[in-house]
């Protein structure tokens, strides 16, 4: 079955859970950098880093538990300062991994960038200009992109799934509404969404976008078909187009600027993080659990009376987070879910 060999290696203690996830990352990586991050993950670069964090948490936790056995009069401020100081140092390491998550995730799994907006605003032409080939059938009638189109493109080494949504409007027929269903699904997971507006209509499309779907996503307006506008007209109404990008998908004007904008909006313009890091939502959830617990400990600095029980409790939570990362004491259903997403024979 899928993931069988990797699962066996994990269960037999040959690799930890993050190394197992790196196998899946390696198979699905679509950029050189993604392969390199996955390979380093498989070799245990991230695991070593997390193992060091785990040891340090265990050390501080042991010290904190030891203080719980000491009578309160014997505990001095320096004991607590020692704990806070140690936790602050560990926390910095964890924060660095969290900061690099976005880059590592996108480099291994790719970003999802959605083009949406009213029918006939030039989404398909812009899609083709970005993909560099005529994938979408460009038609004069509104709503003619029946199926949702997607293509993998690489911009500056960054893998991006570009999605051309079916024109979002009231589905007048079923063929269109299937595309619209798919469009909505993609919009839920998009890293970035561009709303393509026809600049000749001199209005910004708002009713097209179901904002609930894009609540986690940055949305940017693009004003397309600039080639159809006389120069003077645009200057008079430039206020309407503030904060958006101006393009002509037909002539290619503004397309390079759009590519640059995508990389900057994804936070990848200074793309020089280390070649390993957390890459999956599961890993991110686990490390955030640790991060929150350590923040709580640091927040207890200077509290009188000293809340040692609380410090120990939060340090145990921090430890649980990193152990989740490594797959120590992981629930069976989490493992089944993870390995079932592998392709057969890995």
C-alpha cells in the first residue's frame, strides 16, 4: 500500500516522523530547492535540530521539577531567572524555524496562486501569459472557461500552482457551476489571489469574490486590458486603481511586474533561508504548540509569587510539541493519515 516501506522504517525506529515526511516531500517536490530541503530532511538535518531543542527542554524541565521539591524559602530569584534565560534561548531557535516555515513549505509543496474575477475580464489570457503557452481557450463570450485550469510554473526558482478559475458569477448552467465549485475549493487553500478587473469598465469587481473563502488569503486587484484605454483617460481616473496592478495580458504589458509581485507577496524576495526546515502543516501545528508554551513560561518572568507548577506544566507542553514533531508517542490515526497520502511503493 501507499507509504508502506517508509511506515515500516518509522515503526522500526530507522527514521523519525519528520524524516518520513521528507520522503513524501522528495517525491512531490517540483523545484531544485524543494528537493534539497527534502533531502536534508531525510538525512536528519531538521531532526538533529529538534533533538537538541528537546534535550534542552528536558534539562530545564528537570531543573524546574527539582525546584518543586525544594522548600519555597530556599528558592531565590536567580533560580527562576536561570529557567527564564534558558527557555528564552531555546525559544529563539524555535522561532527561527517558525519564521522559515513559509519558505520551506512553498519550496517543497509549492504555492497556490488563484486568478479570479468576473467573466471576460481577461483571466485566461493573463493565465496564458504567465504560463507562457496557450492552455486556456480564450473566447469572446463571458463564462467560457468551463473547467478550472491549473498549471505548475516556476518563478525565480519558486514552484507555483497557478489557477485560472471559471468566471465566478451565478452559474447559469451546470457545466459552469462545476468549474465554480472547483474554483471555490482552490480559493480556500490559496496563498495569494488576484482579482482580474476589466479596466475599460472603470469599476472594481467586489461582488465576484466570496470573501469568506479568502479570509486567510491576501487579495490584490489587477486592472487588465490597459491596451484598450486612451492615455489621458487613465490619468483622470487613476485614483480608482490605487493599490492594484495594471496589465495588458494581450500585449504582455505588466506581466513581468506581476511575476515580481507574486514573489514579493509570498514573502520570498530574499529567499535565502537554510536548506532545511519544517515543511508540513502537521509539523507547523506541533512546533506552534511548543512555541506557545515557551512564550507562556517567558511571560511568567517577574511574577510574584513564583508559579513553579505553572512553569513545569508549560515546559511539559513545550516538550510534547517537539515530541509530536519527532513522532514520539504519535497516535495511530495520525500515522495512518500521513502514510496513506504517500504514493504506492514508497
